[in-house]
């Protein structure tokens, strides 16, 4: 991740805290928002929509944080995300690659983008995270603080 002193970063916390571990994206923002530097903004989303392409176009870096059912070694995965035109029967729910494609094709902007996927295991109608999801969340937060925020602080110093 390349940043300068003026880099603007947007965190999209995606999920639904009423569906147990699906709320991992929101839980991440809840725990991190008070610790974010001034150049970071955050948004809570149930799902990504076309309007999010406009918002993403205003940032240098966009990070999508969401729960994942796929198993990741260590409980989470942080990876680069690239724009891609996808076919969908609805514009009600978009994936991050499509939001980036719209950001590029409509607004002519191409922010660096990443996905922070955090493993969950329980997605029923229930409040609160499972013990496993809570542990994975803590691991993802630790990684984020050490690898992402620390880089931002060093650049801004």
C-alpha cells in the first residue's frame, strides 16, 4: 500500500450485526474508529451499491472489510482488489470489484483497493459474534494496526 501525507483512506465495513458473524465488518469499525488517523474515513454498509462508486472516487485508497465463510489461514485475509465488470441481475447489491469498475468507468478514478476478509462461522438471525469470529476479528485488528496504521503513521510523521 503506497501512501503520501495527503492520502485519503476510506474503510467500508460491510455486514449486518443482526445476522451474527455477518456483522464482522461493522464490529471492525466499532473497535477501530476511535483509533483512526485524520486521513481515514469509514462507512457502515449492509451491502455495496452503485452510490458507493461515487464515494470511493473521492479517496486514494479504499478498504472493504467483510465477513467470509471461506477458511483463511490465520482467520483473515488481506488482499489487493481490482476493478472488474461483473454481470448481475440487480444493482441492489454489488461486490467490491464492481464498485471499483464503476468508480473507474463513471468517475475516471482508480483508487488503490483492498479487501480485508474475516472468517465467520455463524450467520443466523442473532446478535453478537461467535467466539471464533471474535478471535478472528482480534487477529485482523492486530494485523491492521501493525501493518496498515503503522505505515500511515510513519508516512504522516
